[in-house]
C-alpha cells in the first residue's frame, strides 16, 4: 500500500510516505502549521526524497485531538491534494492510532491523553470498531475508575502526565508508527466519508 500520512496534531508534526516498500519521514518543526508553510514542507519533502504524488494512492490525515487551527489547515491541505491528484483520503485520530498494537489482544482498552491541562479518555473494545465518545476526566477519577484497567498513553504525551498516573498498573506507553495506519485501513477503521477535526468536549 502506497500512502502519504500527514500528522499535525502535536507540537512537532510529521510527514510519512510509504511507496514501493520504502518509507520516508520528516518532522515538522513549525508550531503553527500555516497552510502555505505546510504545503511547502510537503513539496520540499517530496523533492528531497525524489517522490511524486503519482507514487502514492492514499492520503491519511490525523484528525486530532490537537490544536484546532493546525488540524483544520492539515485537513484542508490533505483534501486539496486528494482532489487535485485523485487520491483517496482517509482520516484517523490519535486515540485509535495508539491502540492498534493491541488489536484483538485486549478486551477493553482505555486511551488517555492530556490536552490544555485537561485529561480525556476514549474506550475501545477488542476489535477497535466499537468505541465510546471522548470523555473529559479528572486525574482522581482515572486512578479510581480505571486504575486496574488496561490503559494506553502515547510516548510523545508522557511529559504531560502526572507521576501518579504514570505509576499505575496496566499502563502501556506506546510509540506511534505511521506504518500501522495501513493495518487500520485494511480493517476498515479509518474515516472516509466525513473527515473533520476531532473536537474535545
């Protein structure tokens, strides 16, 4: 599967291309992902690695959670490329992405994140297709309600979490790998028809 993935959900975003069984990636150093700058970064990334849009068939774009303007800009760019180059566009979110390593390995997974000093949790069942809505939650409630449950946080978000949570049992810290988006696509777990930023309550 040949694809471009655009992730502008975090402070340092990333671009990733898989084509002809080779992979290329680049970290985005801008903290604001201005639409013009992001498109230039994508074109520079393709030029540096001798890539062409004809080399890919799909675009995957992270819907969040994250900064609204960054997500909105990256989704607009992804949609523009998709239309102009006739490429299929799919959306994913970091909650789902963080759980992919545990597909059919855990009956219930709670994906945690912290955004703007607030904690959020999203529940996934074994095959990741049945999920709950994103719920805002306090640190105390995480410890009391989910202390013994299987929980996930991303490697990049560890710095945002209090030690009380990081020391809980059944907590797994996961590295996000763009290659795993291919698995989510094959399992039909990516958004296709209504791709929009993921808003937190």
